[in-house]
């Protein structure tokens, strides 16, 4: 009876044992932002472990896709409209959970690797992000604001896709580079690596990355969060002091 009970479990686990496994790593898991921070470049690398150590016996390629996501944030997107020659804020739409950073690198263009449904499930590509609008706006309006948000993030270097940026050596070893801009938000990031073959995701592995402020920048940020009122008073006092000093210098030169 015990053998009969374990048989379905063993049968359910057997296919998993025949699937390849990803062993990824990242060159830097802790990035410190200081006053001289001008951005960083992460090297993501790893290996594909096939069952029995044997590569597939066909010519169909295996693809690697790496997605680095920053912490989600609530964003209010405003649309400007020109009225009587003046640009004013018109319609607006809030998103509950838009990623603060999204970088995708792949061995080939993502549309040639997976279909639209798979892209939507795993959020592979800027056009497949699930950003959870906070209102029941019409679909065309949501699409318009989503396109505007992606375009704005892309221009700031916080969203991008780079097809063909991953090299796979001998079908086993892979490497990719992810650019982290200077204006990147702090927080916990995830680097997800996908092994895809014949349009199917065969393996997924995740590594965590921490981006945090250090030195004087960290002191200022923590002061603003923990002691907001004294921090505001000090900032106002320093502004008045510097303004008075600039005026005094201008009068005596």
C-alpha cells in the first residue's frame, strides 16, 4: 500500500528530474550609492546543467533571457494638454505596482523566442508588464498611459530591452551585462534567468541584488525619513543662510 501511495508522487517528480537546471550568479549583489556614483554594470553569468550532462541531440537553439526588476512603486502619470497656448495637466492615471527599474537582455529578440501568452505570464518585455492601474479606465486609455509611462522610464534609462546581448558558449555557459544608471532607485532587486526552448520556459532561477545608499547620502536619506520635521527645518535654515551669504557677497564685490 505504501508503494502504491508513493507511485503517483514519484511519477510526478520524474519529469522534473529530466529538466535542465540553471546555475546563475551575479558579479555584484550589493551596490552602494555614494556621491561619486555614476552608475554600475553588472555581469550575470552561469551554466545550464542538462540531465546526464548531455546536450540536446538536435539543432534547435536554447535561449537565455535575464530580467532585472527593481522594487515596485505607486506612480501617478499625468497627461498634458495644450489649452489656449498653455500646457496644463489634463487626464491622469495611477498605477499601484509599476517596477521602478526593468532591464531585459536576451540571446535573441524576445518576440522570436516566446509567444504573446508566455510573455504576458512571465512579464517578458516592456509591452508585457503588469502594472495594475488603480482605476477602471477604458482599455485604450490604459494602453495610452502605459505607453507613456514606459517611454518616460525608457528615456531616463530605467526601462530597456537589449536583444542579442547574451552570449551562450558551447550551449552551456552564458553571460550578460546589465547597466544600472546613476539615477536608479534604492531597494531590493531581483535578477531572473529564464531558459527557453521551443517557446517553452524550461527553467527559472532568481538572484537577489541590493542597491543602497552609503556614506553621507545614506545619512541624509535616513535623516529625512526618521526625523522629517527637524530635517525640513534644517534645510530651510540652510537655504536662508546660503541665500543671505550670496546676497552679502554680491553687495560687497
